[in-house]
């Protein structure tokens, strides 16, 4: 594990994130930003992210994007190891 990245100030602010997330309303975007901020608390309780939508509505992509913002682990996704036949 590595330390969490230090947030950087940018003139565009948090609205730069909007184009990477598939959210319908301003309220949905605000909830995702609130979830992100809640993840940086040094102690729990921590928020739980629940994404809902139809198949193909970018739920996994949204979750991966948000996770990459707060978790410096590499690689960001891992697959189950396969057993090789001997």
C-alpha cells in the first residue's frame, strides 16, 4: 500500500471530473463528490458507494474512475489467478 495522493488545486475545480462520470443530474454528481470526500476521512465510518443503472450504463467504469482517484494501488484491477496444467 502507498499513501493517498495529496489533492492538487486546479482552476477548473471538481467540475473537471464531470466529463469522466456518467451521471444524470447535478444532485447525482454532488453525491459522488460527497462520497469521494468521505473516503479521505482518517477514521471510519466510511461511505459505501452503490451505483445502479441498466447494463451498459458505465457503472463499472464510473467505479473504476472513482477508485483510481483515491487509491494509488497498482494495478487498479486484478484478475483471479489461473491454475496451469502440469
